[in-house]
């Protein structure tokens, strides 16, 4: 059935992008394209670029010259991609042309300063949109100015497309969802709209085209920012399989219960997994993302030496957890301005000299910042504490909302009505308990408010990071000039108080703050009272602790740490062989060892025909039988296939399984000559009527009396888990349990069993949704060893070995088989094929995609045997 997802509409590149590798791209920055379509064709751009490269008369009219020498490329270059460029745009007074300047408040510009503060030679190029609409006739000139002057590549979007993308999908669907709003009705949260999703994907594709204009894929690092560009990694990865790509999400990532309501949930997850490094502000956000990958894609993660990684088709996608910081240099320079000093003097005269204590809130006017809840807490504080009336003033700076719509208007109405009620009830001449500043303030004025405020209140109900508390801490640290204005001496310790919501990203890093549930009005009011009445030494200690953290974990530290981890995550790109699979937004890259290749049916059948002493070793579950199959027993066709292979006198066919010998005996009773190894090779039977033998000395299984009660305990507490009691082993399976809980329980069970079975001759192993206890030294490798040893003893050296399996337990067979090449156990001209099912890291040198291909291969070999049997 063809998917109805709009992702199928976007064929991101032609079939040539599926090739394993790409040649080095010329160090040329082609003409900046300014016409933004819904989806542009990558191949047409390549063709045009090739034509331009063949033209010796390159010109620079109306655009950036495309002929730039390779010597201009620096040693390290990072392409920063975000929805908006860190550029301020103003129309000239004569209305002819534009003026441009850096936006000093932009995080993207601040992280560049942090990178350049180090010793590395780093060049930063920005790709993003401008805040102003530029007429198509002016776009070429603007592109040239921005690239040459600011190293910025502007992405121009048609107004209607931008509206659907930003105000539509980003602000009406993604942003509410990531802030835990479910679309329970059309007026609450915003129902999913596929036309907006189409616009979102189209814009991400346009961004990818812009990056292609400037990227040198072998050397450049690409760092994509925030939820506006979540499918961009797929477009870039499809074009350049080895692109060095990082993504940082600046918003919360919701729990799986919230996220899984999204109709395009898998498309977004798979797109993010096309990055090499994914960054989050807090562990909670990363944990939610990993849980979604587990529940919706069946992926598990591992922590190795402190780094969290997800194995995804042979690639390791790393997870970075580090909150962003502030720009220390910028804040300190603003604090040193004479304008800041003057504003501080004004506020002291207005508040401190009048015997008033300032509480400060700085928030956007949107539904998630909790301004109304903060006002209600202020009202409760004044109701319950008469002593604070006439003294405490809450100054609330309300920045304009970034989105627009009915919800913003409702918030504004509620905030104004609540403020009016509080001021009418508790206000008097010369005193208003709530002061609302609902206009954008210059940054120096905001810093002045920080300096004077005794406590900063950040009570958002959900926020990605929120740097307001960090700015407040640095402002309260101040400088010598501000100390004089405040009447402080150098010996006076600094102090500050923070009341922060538990639901904002900066909360975990501020251990000295009073953390509150913003929905609990009484608790917030108590926290405000506590902050006001706390002893001075305690305030000083909390401030010192916060200042040490904030000043050392600034934006430069964050940016440098992220790119350092990105470089580490991409270290293996050059030595891995990679190619793309999948269509639309389901595209992903398989990255494997260069010697790992698909098993050629033609080649193996040719080798099969010309050899005389052959061994075929086959796993069962996941190799001959799909793991998802409900009926685990073999079908009549499988039985007939195995019998056909066994009829060939030149073949020895082994079935090597973890199943019990009783189960295998019942299933394969029609197979007279099939050699069966049960329970990972502990038992082996050379033909149907032969006795079962053991490959290792018979062991005492008294350890089961210890292990089984432990497993039973975990089975009772883990819904969906089961115990399989085999003759020599015990298996605890959590295949049908909750994936996250089952995984946690399995880790705990593994530790528990290792502890209680320390003195017993057993090994405890974890596998795919199982924890198994079995005798030491028992693995599928001993079956392969026995086969080789027996053949060598009979002086019948094998000249053809085929070994196929799908999981971790089969790796022991692969290792024995491959290590025997060139040894005395095999013919000097032996053809050896160790093959795993599925493209993944393995000790095998070959792979087949699935069980269907395994069966098809076996049918081919059986056909060859059938053809040569009459003449044998």
C-alpha cells in the first residue's frame, strides 16, 4: 500500500545520490539563487554548475562570483543554519536599498564569538532567513552584500510559503506539541494540517539547497538549530552521505505519550537520526527523545565512557546534553555602559529610596510563560502577608509574543485584568503592587532592572531553556561602577535570589534557586515570601554558587563543547563505506566497514558448483524464519528445502539454534540427514536417528534453583515478560513488555543474576529482548570448531563453508569460520562465506537483507544440487 504521507511527494535527489561515496566537491561558491520554489531540483543545479565551471568567462554581475580559489578555504569551517540570520535589516531613508548590521542579541552570533575566542582557526558561515521581506529584484544584490560582508547566505521564502511554514506548522503545530499541548479541539492546540506540513518540508528543502551552494562536504561541519528545521538533516544526508552534521533542539522534547499523537512522528524522528550529533538542554528532553526512538522505531541506546549513542543502520548517532550559556563579554560590556548606570540610578530613586523592594519577571507574552500564574501568586502573597503591602513591587516586563493568534490575545486580556484587580485592591497613592511594562525595552534597561531587583521570578509552565536567570545572576554580580551606585564596597558579598519553575530547561543547573510548580499558586507565594525574608548570608552563598556555574558555562563553552563532540562523532566517516536506502523522509544512510558487502548470489552459486566438500551452518530464528512470525515452526517448503540440500552427498548441513532439543526434534523430524545443534551448541545430533551428544562436558544445573526465583521475581513485576526453562539454560524474555521498562528491568536482572551466580560455572548474557543464563563455554562457535576439527581428523578438508545468522549469538560462529581461513582446517582454496542477516556491524564479511533473501539463496543452492545429483 502506498503511503499517503506528504513525504512521498519530495524526491530529494536522483538515484545517483545512492552511490556509496562522492568525490571531493570543488571549493567554489556558486551563484546565490534567489527564486524559491516549493521543491527545487538538485540535479538541475549540478548541471548548471558544471556548465558554469566549463565557462572560462565567469562574471559577478548581480550575484556572488562563483570562481573562488581553493586557497580561500580555511582549515576549519562551520556552517550555522537557523530559521533567522543574526542580522538586523533596515530600509534606507531614501527607500532605496537596505542597511545591515549584526544582531548582538542573537545566540547564533554569540556562539560565533565563543568559537573565535579559542586558538582554532574557525570560519563561520550563516544560512537563514531575514526578518524583512526582500523584493525579488533586490535579492541578488542583498545576497552578495551579506555573503561578502557578513558571510551570511540568506534564504528567501515567498510570503505565503513563509506564513504556512512559520506561523502555520511551526507555531500552530510543532511549538504547542513540544510544549505539551494536545490538539484536543480545533481551537486548542491546533489540529494537524497536511498542507502546512507540506510547506514545512518544502522550506526545509529550500534551506538544503542554500547549504549546497556553499558547503564543502568533506571538510565543513554543519550545525542546524531548532525545531524549524527538523527534516533538514534528511535532505543533507541524502545529498552527501558523509556530511558532518549536528542538530541542537532549543525547545523541550515532549514525553512519548505526547509526541506519539503527532501524525508525522516517525518522519521527524528519522530525520533527526540523519544527524551525527543531536543536542538537548536537559537530560529529561534527551530521555524523552530516546524513549520515542525506542517505542516507535525499536531502537535502543548505550552509554559508553560517558557518551550516549544510538546505533542506527551502522551509524552511531550521539546524544549531547548541555544547556546553552550566556555571552559573558556582551553582558559585562552592557553593564559598563553609562546608559545602564543612569537607568540603575533612576530605578534606585524610584524603588529603593522609596522603601520598596523590587521583584522582577521578564517573559514573552505567550501562553507558556505563566505570567498570569505569577500575578496570582503575587496576589496571594499580599493577601497572606500584610507586612509586604506597600513595600513589595512586582515589575513584569512582557516582551511581544513571537507567535500570533487567539491564544495570545486571551493571555493579554487575562494579564491586564488580573493586574488591574491586584492594583485596585492593594494599591494606594504612590504604590502600585504590579507594574507591567508591555513594550520592548533596550537591553541596557533590562539589565538595569536585573541589577536593582532583589529577586527574579521565572515561572513558565514549559520552556526550552530560558536564559533570564543567567542574565540576572551576572547582572547582580555587577562591577565597580555599579557597586558605587548601589552604595556597596568591594568587601560586600554579592547576593541574588531566584524563584524558578521546575518546567524550564535552566532549572536543573540552578541548584540554589527555589524551585516551584508554577501551577501551585500557594507554593509560589510561599517561595516569594521565602526569597524576600531569607537571611543575607544564605542569599550570598546561593549567588556565589550560581555565579561560578554561569560564568564558566557560557555560550563559548557550550558551542566549543558541542562542536568538539560533533568532530568526535564524525571521526569514522572517512573509513566507513556508506550508501543510502529508503524513500522520501524515510531515507537513511547505512555505514559499514569497507570490507562488508552484500553476498552475491551468482558468485556463491558458482563457488558452490565447483566445490566438493561443503558445510552449511544456518541459524533458525531471524535467519530461516522471520522474528515477527507468530508461528515459529518451519513450513513445509523450508523442510523440503533443507532435505534437498541434505540429499547432496557433498553437503553437511547444520541447523544451529538456541531452541531446546525437544522443540527442534519435533519441528525437523522429517529431515533425516540434517545435523542439529540445540541450545547454542550444547547438544548436537548428527542425524535424525542418532543419539544427542554434548559438545562440552555435562554440567550441573543446580544453579537454576538460584536463578529461577530471581527471574520469577522480575517476571511478576514486569508485565509482558516470560521465562523459558531449557535443559541447560534459562531465558528471561521481555519482547512483549513496555520497551523502556523492560530494558531497565533487564539491566537490573543482569546485575542481580551476575551477583548471585558469581561462584557458579555459568555466564549471564543479554541479547535482543532477552537475558540468558547458560553454562560457561557454550556458544555457537563450538559447533563450528567441532565441524572443522572432525573434517580435519577425517582428512576431508572443506573447500566451501557458508555460515548465516542474524543476532549476537551467531557472531561466535562467524569468528571461528573467518579465523580458520588459511589454516589447516580448510582447503587452501576454500571459499568461505560468513553472512549476517541485515546491514549492521558484524564479524561477518557479507550480509543479506532479510530472511526472504536467505530462503531465496538456499533455493538457488538446492536447485544447483538437484541439477548435479544425477551425475554424482
